[in-house]
């Protein structure tokens, strides 16, 4: 099914699965086309004062990516999981905290 024809419910399910699998929000600039498409959708809705916007914010805030940072241990886990160091400018709160 084309991403343009997905319902908000289907996109929210996709977002939930992505956050659970990657412990971060999808990027609209990097990754494969599916991630970029989902990242664009999230960017469009995350600040909207709509039921969909509320659901997007809730999903992004409910993941472990917003938990407290345990410096070295969390940094090492991030690097192992993502096979890269945290980067600045990703707009992912947990990654930003690790980068700083």
C-alpha cells in the first residue's frame, strides 16, 4: 500500500513499531525511503493541535528514548545499537542528551 494512501491509524502503528525497534523518532533526512516518508509525516503532525498530533506526541514521549541518560553506559548502548555515535541536530531528545 502506498504511504500516501495510509490512514492516520496505520501511520501511527508504523510510528509505534519504528520507535520500538529503533529507540528514536524516524528521520526525514536520512535512512531509507520508508523512514524518510514516516519522518515527514511525523514532522507534519507532531505540532498539530489535532487528535493525530496528540497521538504522535504521546508515542514519541512514551518510548524509552525520553528516559534519563546514564552517561557512559547509555552512550555505549546507543553506539552498539545504531553502529554510530550520537549526532547533533537530530531533534531526538535522547540522542541530543547523549551527544552533549
